[in-house]
């Protein structure tokens, strides 16, 4: 497909936008009129710049409030159109977006509107130009594509067609089904925008909260499928009005935009395949892998930090299970959990440590097909990574996550031979002392503006799903959390952001100088046994106020003894509507950077204890306010 | 009145909140349950801390989802209530807020609800406690105060009354008139919250966008007046759920809260007086002055900057009109405009210069009664300022603006003797070369989180009004603007904020290291004459792209010659719906800090040229991107 984006979707001056659009790999650009007004050069210079960059000008937009304007202004409006036609010819584009009249005094008589559109199309057609008519969701009389098509059909002029925009239809809960009734050649252009579902004024929603396909909640594949079914093969163009995008770095944002179109194409291809239709021009990456959890987590450390972190982990029940054959890398294990501490100089991990301090530098996902997974990731413009590999060591395919850390793709071996055998001296006698079974989830702290980009990355490259956003109160501001999960939920990653400066998330970010893991949760079968063991071993647990347990007593039928046990071990409790239960406990932070959670799920509890996040954040804030903490070990 | 605030309105830990509330001068506090849950000490410790701080605990809240709960849970819910009653007695408060049930399975039978409330009141009454029942706007069955009062009236128990919350009524466009039908002694508590008018889900609106009285658009005096008419004289309490407040410094925010209550009391007192009613306990400051424009603007400079700024101003048509008798201060004048350049060492201005660089350090307002104006300002907790005054020099009353700059209150002298005669050696021959007549407006750049605080400051201390917020696109993010204006609009101050890092407003803020004047607009009678003169004098004007004028040509019936003149002089044009016209032109920035605007209004144009802000911001961004600018003079 021809992939296009409107200049209004990006921040910066017009030349900055055009360069970002070309660099991202788009084929075309819609020129939003204001971007041109504010540009100091001529339209011809823009035409030349686009030609130099290899992008087509797919559309000029918008031309407003024409059809149905009061009769005494019609002549003046036609003059205005002719001036814009001049501009289009200088720009070298033949298509203008005319959006439905929103003026309070707009006339609504159907025949009059048909005649106005035909008149405009005649003027355009005389100059070899075309009119694309689009229904705005808040148009005075015309606000659905069905109405727009009805006028265009009656006007019946070759220079007149409709423009379809996903937001304008889906925001009003419109049914895209009737698009199939429009002949493909009468659809002149297609604009795609996603959005979170918000109960608010549709104009405000559209102007401030649109986002790239895959970042919101609209069914865009369900909108695009009937368009392609008509035979339409013109541009797919992103038109995103978003407050955050207006301030985001344009290159990164444009790259996200292209990825979002690829994602939409794949989803639409699958949808059409389901209906036994095929559109060859749609993006077709290898299917996503099946996932079987996290194979290992790798921390960037130096020798001293590595020793201290290993000591923490051993107190948490891990065992030192091996050392790397050729590198300063050690392996700790417990249950199905593998943690790698990488202190190798002149390595990726070392660079990561230099930049971010002690931090999670790699996550290894167990995939059903590592080569297909890598191909899919790179097809989605993921950046593959090849590290240094020693003789006889195994090379694991990897791509970079948005924060620069690595995502290894580990194909589980049919032989049952673990990936560690080739690279590590393993200690045969090593037995973990604890009963932690698996990595339940990794929570990341991200800059607020990065959340949508991360969600799109995992959705597209890895076919992860994203839960709805949850808002959580930190004593010093709100924290927002959105959890990613692999199909079947064997990998779970809550992403946390904060727009305020003094929250736990903000502190984590400033400590990392970038994104970073905030905490790692381990699942066990017996919370009290694990916590008792950890406590005895000297793991510092986050203290929970007794008032919390008084409230639990008021809310649930616990006997006093059980409540005392919860309180003694600082165990938090949550119960979902179906009776599923979560027991969980947090450690204090390891060197002010990240902390660990031990949890037990019962009865199908699927969440992350959102009801208890506020008390945890308050306890963490109290620890921070308590001044510089002394190292625990 | 007893002035109170809910802990949820402020950020921080519970002790931090209580200290801020006491410091602001509140009489009482509502303890929000979660704040207690997250606090590591006992309820008794909170009781003691409040006693030590001299604030009463006016209320404990909330107790949720009691009345109409499914019958099998009623017993458990009563148990839960008893546990909360224990807590209240430890806290030493006798009133609990019970909000209407929001559960999908809540029962709606009226007699059943009446009986449930009576039952709860009996349990509370037995312990000397009281139940205040509040209708949430999103309650399952009960969502208006009329419904709540209907149940309370029928339950007819001395320990049961209603709690009224302005948001829950006004958000649903409810009529507060029927409050007069409730006996004053059955109103147990009153919560006040303002909000901007937003078309969105009322629960989301309530949880994230409430604000202090006077910062939003609800008619709170119209809500409070009928309450007081019932004879209610209990606490007025602020309960504000606001994302920004959750992150704001609690001391400053609590001070704003108290000021907002005073403001509400004054407005309500005036409202009641209009109805020939009087409530003696309401705040009664001196009435606000009448204003007659800006007497002078004072810039903090040093000798070198002062010379360069004086040179700019002279090119703009000002004349050096005098020097101070005892200080390194000079006066420039043109028309009715007085500009003071203060380079005096060891002065307030000098300190301001050291902190913020060249900047506006004082604004003098012409008032009808300077002493009353000062009394009013200090009654509203404004901070009066007394500077050093030389012998025979005039002392001008002043208060500090929120950014630490000064607001002088200059009473216009009946003798016609200007305030400058006593303090300045004035040059009798000085004649300004330009035709600028008066200061039209001063635009300020503020940190985003400071806007509401500034609006409240000017509304309360000075009785200014605030226009609706306007959103304006900078190439690198959105800018929001809200204009303050004195009654009769002789003083106008647009306040501009930006949540993004790279906009013109953000650059101004980082340059000032604080708030600061962004530009100053001078009004004239003949824009072309003034601009031609300024251009000839070498004033650097901001260049506007020619494409802007092509668009003007398409939009308006200007002849080509007139358009060429607009373009030649970089004059921007706007026309309002009534045909009022604005012509305006901008200078480039003086040393990257602030700039000037010359404007001409015709036909009653009352705005600030919002339609042209985007092109101005784009032109400014281009200048910034153009690299370090060479000094112009």
C-alpha cells in the first residue's frame, strides 16, 4: 500500500516534518494548510523538497465550510477555492480534502448541497484537480460517510469522490459495513486514526486524543477491511491530532506512525483472510511466535554491585548456579527463574551499566521459532542486535527494546538441553533454598510520553496485548499503568508512567537516566513460607502500616490470627469480583533502583493488586522521605 | 465561618498535609480514609497532631455502598460500620460521610433505603456519632440532594442529616433552589468544589478536574447562598480531586484553598446582600477598587542592559523623560505609557535582576483608593511590600504577585500632579517621537501548574475576571492562554502556559528561571504610521511568511495594494464575528527575553488575535532554530 501521513500529526516546522516522514519510510504526505502558512518559503519549494526526499504529496487539506454556505457568500467561497487550487498546482498535488460544513448558518437542503459539490468539482475538474469530500463527525448537516456518499453519488462528477476517516465514523459508533456499497474508484482517499474510548465532546476528543493505529481502542481493521473490499488501493494516511504528538520528537514519532500502519495492515490482512479475501499489497510479516514465559533476565552490573545483588538474590532463595565460560557473567536460579548478572567489561552490558547504573539490560523470551520471531521483529523495523560470541557459545537472536535494552528470542530446545550448558560452567549440586517458581511479571518505569510507543512496539513486533490503563495514586502525584501481556499471558509487563516529578516512578526514571525495570515479581505456591524464609534470611521487606490491616478486617471475614500473620509479614491482600485472590509482599529497593515482589495467585486472580498500589507507593514515599537509606547488606 | 479542607485535596503524606492545612489558616480538616490507611501511626496520633496544630477533625470520609446493599450483606456492612465508628472515636470526630451506593446490585426501594439509613443512624447515635448522607452524582439510585434529603427526612433520626457537595449538584445542572426547603439543622456538612465545564463522564470529571472555588466555572455562590439561608453555619469544606493538586506543593496549594474559600464567602455575601440577607460570619474585605489602567511598568536591569533597553524603547518612539532623584532609575514615556528602568544596586529590583535577569519586576495599577486596595489585598492574605523610600519620596502601597514581582497600587491624584514629580527630575522638553497611546496588555509566561493559582490571586485580591482558556499551537507543542482583565478591561493580562519543553513559553520560562512577562502590547491609532516609524528607526520586526498573506487574500476582500502593505510591514490581521478588527505587529525578542507588540483595535475588537498566534509562534520558533541570534543593537 502507499503509506502516507498528514503533517499535522508531527511536531516541528514543515521542513523538519518532511524529513522525519521521509526518514521513517513513508511514501507520501498530506500537507496541512497551516503548516504551509507558517512556512517562510514558497509552495514550489515544498514541492521540490518532497521530490528530493522521495515522498509524494498525496493531499492538500482542509478546505472548509463550502457546501451549503449562505448564498450571498458562494461566489466569494468559489474565489477562495480557486486561490487554493493555484496553491495545489504549485505544490503539485491534484487532490484537496473538503470537509463538511460546520457553520451554524450552513444550509441543509440536500439538492443544494449536491449542486454546490458538483459546482466545486466542475471548477476543480477544469484544472485537472479532484475534490475529496469528507463528513466530519461534528458537521452541521453532514456527519456520516453515508450522507457524504449520498451527496457525492448524486453530484455524479468524475472529479468528486469521498474521503473516509476512521475516527469520524468509529467515534460516533458508526457501522463501516455500508462502505462496501461505495465503488472503490469513488473513494479518493483514506485517513486512519485510532483513539482511546473517551466519553467526551467528539470535537475535543478528535482534536486532542487521536493516536496511531494500535495505540487506541477503535476497531481500525474492521474499518479498513470493507474499504479494501471495494477495490480501493489508494493511500492509507495517518491524520492524528494529539497533544503529545505536537511536542514529541518528530523522527521517533514518524517511525512509530509507519510501524502502526504496518500493524494495521497485518491485522486487516488477517481479518480479510478470515473472510477468504486476499489483498496482496498489505504488509505480511511472519506470524508471531508462541511464548512460553521468560527464559532469563540479565542485569548490567559491575563486580561490586553484582556481588551485592547476588547476595540479595541468594537471600531471596536463589542459588549461584554457574559462571560463564569466557565472561564475567554469573547465573542464579530458583524454580523456573534464571537471572544473569553481567559484569563483563567492554560488553553491551557494560555500556548499559555505564549509562544507567545497575539495571535490567536484557530480557529473554522463550519463543516457538526464534528465526521467524527475529524476521517478524525486523520486518516491523525492529533493530536486530548481534553481540560478541565466544567459541562454541550459542548466539541468541536479539532485538533492541525502545529503551535500548535487549530482547533475546530463545527457542526452547527439543533436546531439553538448556541454553546455559553451552555458555556456562554449571554447578551440578546447586539447589535453590527458596520456593519461588517463576517470573510473574516485570514492571517498567517509563517517561510519560514514551508509553504509546512501547505499547505499539510490543503489540506489533511481538503480538502482545495491552490491558486498559489504570490510574494509581502516589502521595506525590498520579501514576498510570498499562500492562502488556503475551498471548496466553506467560509474559506480563506492566508499564508505569508519571507526569509528576516526585512520584516513585519519577524517582526511578531519574535514577536510571532513562526507562528501566521498576520491580520484578516472582510467583510462589505458599506466600507465608516464602516470606518467612526471606525475612529470616534478612531480606528487607517494605513495611505496611497497621491501619491497612484494620481496614482489611472491616472489608473481609478474616480471623484475627490470620490478619496478624498478614500484618507481621507485611503481606498485602486483594480479591477480585470472581473470588480470585492475590497475596503479595514487596522488598525494599535494591540500592534505590528496583525492588522485588513475591506473590501468590489463587482462584484465577489475573491482575497485579492495583487496589494495593497506593499503600505500597505511600510506604515507598515514606522510605524516600526518611532520607538517604543505608545500604542493607 | 469554620473553614475546612479534605486531606484528599493536597499532595504528600498525612502529616505533611495536616501541617500545610494548619499553616494556611484552616480551622478544620476532613480525614479521607485512604490517607489514614497509608499512615504508619495510629488514629490517636493523628488526633493529637491535629490538636497540636489547632485544627479540628470536622469529618471522616467516605463510608461507601451501605444503603440498599443486598440483604445478605447488610449484617457484614453494619460490622464494617462499627469498625469505622471505632476509628472515628479514636480520631475524635463524630461525623462520617456516607455516600450513596454506586454498586450495580444496589437495591432501589425507597422504604428499604430509608430503613437502612435509619438503622445506621441508630447504631451511630448509640455511640454519640452522626451520619451525613451525600448523593453522589453517579449514585446507582440516589444521585441528587433532593433524593438524599427525601430519604433522610423520612428516616427522621437525630443522628442522620444530609451532606451537600456543590459539584454533585452543579455537575448535573441541578437547581440548588430546593436546598431552602431543608431545615438548617439537618444539613450536617457542606463541601465546596469548583470545576471547569467539561463535556465528559461525570465520574471522571469529578475525580480529575475539580478545582478550588473561583478557579472553575460553576456558580458556587449560587449554591452556598440557599444553604446559608437555611441557617446552616457549620463548616465550609473543600473537597477537591484534581490531578495537578495531587502533585502540587501542599503548602502553596493549601494557601490557595483558603483564599478560594474567602473569595467564595465574599461572592456569597454580595449575592445574599442583593437579596437583602446578611450573614455576619462571612468574610467581608473592603470592596475592590476601580481601575484606570497601568500607571507604569518597572523593569529590573543593570546599567548595561538598561541602556540597551532604553535604546530599544526610544526606537519604539519613547522619550527619556526623567531620572530618579536618588536612585539609578530612569523613566521613559510615550502617550499614557510610563516605563521605569531600575538599575539601583541593593534594591528589590536588583535582587530581582540577579534572580531572573532583565525582567518586569513591578507593575503599577491605577486604583481609585490605594489604602482600601491594600487592605483588601492583605485581607486576602496578600503579602504587602515596603521598599526603601528616600526623603520626600512618595511611598506607594504594594503587594507581591505570585512570582515575587510587585504590584504597586497608585491612587490617581486629584491635583493632577503625577507621582513622578516627587521622585524624578523630569525633563520639561521631553517629547516622545511615537504615537503609542497606552498599554493594551501584558502577557505573562507561567509554569503550567501555576495558572490556577494566578487566576485566583487576581480574582480575589483585585476582583479581576478571567476569560475562557484558549489553546494555541506552537510548532513544538500546545500553548494555553487565559486572559485576566480588570472590571471595564483597563488592565488586561493574558497568562500563557505550556506543558511541553520546547515551546516559546517554555523557552521564556527557562530564560527567566521563573514566571515572567512574555510580551507587552502598546495600542496606537494608526498601525501603519507607527510601524513605519519603528521600522525606519531600526526596530527589528518579526518576519511573517508571505503564505500567510496569500491566505488572508483568500479569506478577506482586500485589494492587492493593501495586502502588500500588510506584508511589507509584517502586520497581522484578524476580524471578529461582529466585524471588529485587529491589526498587530510584533518585534523580535529583546535579548531572548520578552518582546513588544504594536496593535490597533477597530470596531470594538476585544480579543488578542488568537487566530494569529500560531503564525507568530512558528515565526518565533524559526528564529530560535536559526541559532544564537546576534544582539540587534
